[in-house]
């Protein structure tokens, strides 16, 4: 009749660092060859290193990298996986405060909050080690949790509450 209440297991600081390192290796495996190809192309074309084209090329590549990282995090964290490949390997999942799958918009806010967490001397990330629910600044801003365990796709539906209302037509005999 009653369902067991499960206490969530929050993902600790070092598990999240490991997941981040795995994700960074994946992104590096994509962008290192791309940067190498662009660098060889620029060098072989004979473009002057002090040319005004170089800062624009660098800005464009950085923009592509930010766009790809945003889409990688937001799509995977809002998917049924509930996390990036690094989080999946480490057995972590990103949820809302009730343990449910997050939306793409919430995952987007969480990603850009991660940039802010890093910009303030990594304090937003270090907060994970000291907060009760192991939340970083970006998690607090987005209203998310990072939990250990597999992604939960459906939750059991609780039975309806008992109906104690009086529906009789006559007087109430107590």
C-alpha cells in the first residue's frame, strides 16, 4: 500500500570533477583536430599572423566551441539520459529539485551558469563540496541537483487519497 521513500544520493565533488574531465576529453577529441586543420590551413595560405583576419578567425572558432559545448550539455542533460557522457560513465544524473528530468531551457541556464561558476575563481564549482545538497552555484541558479544512480524515466503513481466527505441525504448519525 505504501511506497518506500528513497533518500536521494547527491553526487559529490570528486565524482563531478571526474565526469567533467571525461566530458573535456570528449570535447578536446573533437576540437583539437579541428583547430589543427584550421591552423595548417592558415599557415599554408600564407596569411600574416598580424592580419585583422586572425582575431576574427579565433573569435569564430571560440564561438563554435561555445555553441557546441552548450548544445552537448543542454541536449544530453535534458534527454532521457539526464546527463552528459561523462556523467553517464560516472553514474550521475541531472534532475530538478523533485528528481525529475529537466527541460532544455533549464539545462541551458545550468550550462551558462557553469560559465559564471568558473569565472569567479571556480568558487561556484567549489561550493559543491560545502553545500548540503552538493549543489554548485550553477545548480542553485537553475534549480537542479546532480544525483548518483541511473536515470529514472517514470515514477510510480501514488494511489488517490481516501474520500471522507459526507454524501448522504439524511442526517449524520454519529
